[in-house]
C-alpha cells in the first residue's frame, strides 16, 4: 500500500506542476482537503473543488510548470511525506523558487488530506497577486492571459 500511495503522491505533484486539474482530481478522494500551514494570505484550509480550481489556474499563473525536484519521499502506512523544491517562472516573468514539504494522508488509495508547508510569504508576494488579477479578469468576463 505504501508504494502505491507514494506513486499517487508523485502523480499529484506532477499534475499540480503541469496544471493538470483532471489528473489531480484522479488522485483525490471525494472528501479531500488541503491545509496550507502558516498565517499568510495563501494559508488556510481548502476543499477538493478549490484544490482542483487552483491547479487549473496554474495554467496561466505558472505556464512553464513548477519543475519539481524531489528531495525525499517517505511512506508509512497511509501517510506519505514528500519534500521537494520548485523552480518556476510566473506569467509576469517573476522567478518563483520555493521549498515544500507535503504530508499526504490516504484513504483507499486516494489523497484524503494534504498538509502543505512552504514559504507562504513568498507565495503571498508573487502568486497571490496573480490569482487576484485572474479573479478580477474572470469577474469582468475576460478569460484571456493575465
């Protein structure tokens, strides 16, 4: 079970990096949720639908993907810990290099809970404004690039 869970965690990361919302959805349990730890604007709890919508938004925000470099992956029972580094360029040309620890909790081979640890201050400065711009554009009927 642990090896299968490790593969699902890696599939999830790949789908997130490539803005593949459908691929990510296949990895998630129906009641999946994520909790981004910390106190920044990107911190907090999100349900499955919000996770998938955020990944879809990465098509415009991180067009070249996160280019994840796996540092380590450890599995025990229904828990998988994935440490990785991302090296991306945002749609506005800003480099976005962050370090992550994702702790996945599985149920029946699907991700039920994801606890995310990363530099939320960096995400607030770089990604959050792009998400806000995208939300403003969608609210005004413009689905084009940022």
